[in-house]
């Protein structure tokens, strides 16, 4: 990932492309910047959403709770962790 600053229109056009059940690839300006996916407990129960970088490193959730409650909140966690901002 080269750029860190994007226009608001570019950020708003971020795509979530399904990879498998509960896993989406995050694409910003034709480049994969990471993934958002369901987070499961050891017993197979959904706990929320988490984001991972392209190297599959888990991103910390910046809001309330251990995991993001929505896919969009996990997407925000990913963008914040990568230092993505508007130009």
C-alpha cells in the first residue's frame, strides 16, 4: 500500500468484495488494503467483527467492546490502523 491520503470520494467508494462466508476483502482505489470478517469464539459462536491487514495481522477495535459490532465499524478500525486519511 503506497498512498495514505485519499479524497473523500475515493474513501466513500471503498468496496467490500466477498471472499468466503463471513469474510470480505476491502478494496480502496483498486488495491486490497485488508479484510473484515466475523469473529467467532472457540465454541463457534459469533462475537462480532474484526479487521485484518493484508498480512493478516489483527487490528485492535477502537470503539466500545472487544470486537466491532458491525462490519462498517471493523472497516473504520482497519482504515484508522493504516493511517488512511483524506487529502
